[in-house]
């Protein structure tokens, strides 16, 4: 099996709906990896299919994010796919992923087009759900896919790229705005995601308040039940801490941090919140949870 075969197998797997995917292909090799730089027809077809399917899943209308008519898909996603399929050859896969990093402009913004962002995300998002994926490979996948880093969480080195992708690209296109708002409105999937999204929304409120308020409106309408459930659970945990019980800080922070930017807006511009129909009165409980977390951290 060549690197081209390995990449095609992984992309065929990534095209499959997440609910029906089998375990990721993982017994390929990277022989003939130089062929990935000039993909043969079979590989170009696989790249195009995955780009189109991923863009559709993200509800990015053609061309995604206003990509120009010649918006090309380069070999980067094929390199990502080959590295995932040959991940048991860890050192070689790391080398391949390092070769797949996107070039950056002088201001740090990714130079990739919409199709390129979509197809890289198609590979990276699917691969990050693989249980046995090496953590170093996972971080490199995020570094190679700025859209994945933004929607999940970036490495420390990739934070600037991910944030600039949001503020200088996605927020200037209606599809990108909707995609980012919907992703950030969901309850975080883990501690790393909660910390990233908390800081991102906090910084973003200073440059685009309307977007941040859209995030909270979506969260408190589309994902209201889960946010309420988590809010009740976190408040119970903090209440127990007040009575001397041992509490895992991450269990509270994972919920409380989502409310950080709204708490800051409530302090500096409460009228802006009042004008938003779907930011219901219960948001005060979320803000108080965030403030209680900060008081608890200070006391500890």
C-alpha cells in the first residue's frame, strides 16, 4: 500500500457520516509520499469529494467563504490523510504533518482558500475522534487545520492563527459568521475547549460585540436544555464546596467559563444584553456562577 492508497482510504472513511464510521484506517504506509505533492487523478477525485461533503456539512454555500472560482485544493489534506492512515509509523507521520503546515502571511492569517480550509477540516475533525490517536499527532492536525483548531481548540502555537481566521475571515462572510456562532454556542466538550472558547469570546467582544451576543442567543435557544442542566450541576458543586466538600475545579470551570464574556458584557454594557430576545432572564444565574468561580479561585 502506497501513501496515495493510504490517503485515499482515509478520505473515503472521512466522507462517511460520523455515526456510521468504522475505526479509522491505520495500517497504511507512506511509501512514495512524494507522489502526494502532485496527486494522481484518483487522489484528486477523493480530495474534491471530501471538500464538497465537508463544506456541505458545515453549511458553507458554494464557493465556501466566497472562495474565488479557481479556489484550488492543494495536497495538504492528502498529507494529513496519509499521516492519519499511517499513524503507527509515528515519526514518519509527524514529518508528513510538519510538511503539511499552511504558509502564513505577514499578519499571521492563514492564506488558505475556503475549499482548502474545508477539506483539511474534513480529515482533521474525523481523525481527532479516533480513540487511539497519538496526542502529538492530534496537536499537529490542529496546527495543520486552522478551521479545526478554531472550532475545537488550538495548540498554544496555533491560537493566533485560529483567532485571526475568525476575526478576519469568517466574520466577514455570513456563512462563516453562522458557522462560528453555532459552534461556540454549544456547551464545551472538555476543559481545553472551555478555556479556549472563554478567552476567545472575551477578546472578541471588544471588536465584535454583535457576534458574541449572537453566540449567547444561539446557545440559550438552540442548546438551552443542556446549558441549563450543566448550570444546575455546577451550582450544586459550588454549593457543596461552600460546605467544605472537595470539588474538582475543572468540573465547575467547564461550565462557568462559557458565561465569562456575557458576565463581562453585563458589567460594561448591560443594555446590549437587554436588547437580545433570546438571552433570557436565567442568564443572570450563569453570570453569577462565573463570578462565584472567580471568588472561589481567589479564596483557594
